C-alpha cells in the first residue's frame, strides 16, 4: 500500500483537468487512511506485550485490566514449564481475551480463575467464573457470539474448546491448543455443554 501511495503522486500530476486531479487526490487520501488502518490492525493482531513479556505476563495484564474496569477479582495459576511457540501463544491470548471480555460484559461475576498447563503436546487452559452463566441457546444470540468465535479460533488452530454453563451458576471454558512441531495429533472439536445445576 505504501508503494501504491508513492506511485500515485506522479500519476496525479500528469492527469489532465482539475476534476481528475481532485479525484486522484481523493484516491490517494483513501490509500493513506488504509495504510494507517492496516498499521493499527497489525499492531492489534500481535499484541506488543505478548512479544515483550510472554504469555503469562500478558494474560496477567488482561486480568488486571478486568479488575480495574469491573472489580472482578482474579487468580492466575500458571503451570507452563516453558513459553509456548508464538503462534500457539497468540491463539491462547486471543481466546482468553474474548473470554474475559464476556466476563466483563455479560457474566456479572465477582471472581475469575485462569489456569494454564502443558498437555498433549499443547497448552491446556481453563477459565472459570462465578457469574450468572448462560444457556447454549443464549450463547448463539446476537451480542453473545463470543463463544462461537472462541470455538472457531480453536478449531482453526487444530485445537478444541468446550464451554460448560448454566444460568445462575457460572461458566467454565476449557480449551486445548497444539504447539506447532510437537508431533502430537490434533483434535478439532468445539463443544458446548451444560453444567448440572447444584442440588
């Protein structure tokens, strides 16, 4: 896009007529705006804190932000022995980010617990909150499609995701993301279950 922008300037100067030059400059401005949006998008796709500080520290920042924004208390249980490969770390980060966004927007939770551990040549993650919970039908309604997005992200990475929830009794999200090059077979599933209501 930067190369296109550079080539546009001399082309616009050679256009005959003010109307064509005006339209050419409008195109050039659109290209400039697109370059800026692409830069912001790239910045968001790979969070700088993930590159600088690693997965556990980046997730801790997400949890701290959640507490600052909504007062939700948190616990992080990091059992990973080594830093996951960048591709796997990014998928874990994005799914956790979406899950915590759901906690903030919909759960009405007081506490959230996040656990990470190695498993099956990948990363096992469990996110548990004590919020209002939801039904499988609610999870597919407009404005509540985070679960669908998390499942799709896990599938595309060769992983699996399961959500267990029931209205009034919190939500548990469990997912596994393979680490590239681990040599382990990958399972591709996305499941939504219901937790039996406590007696």
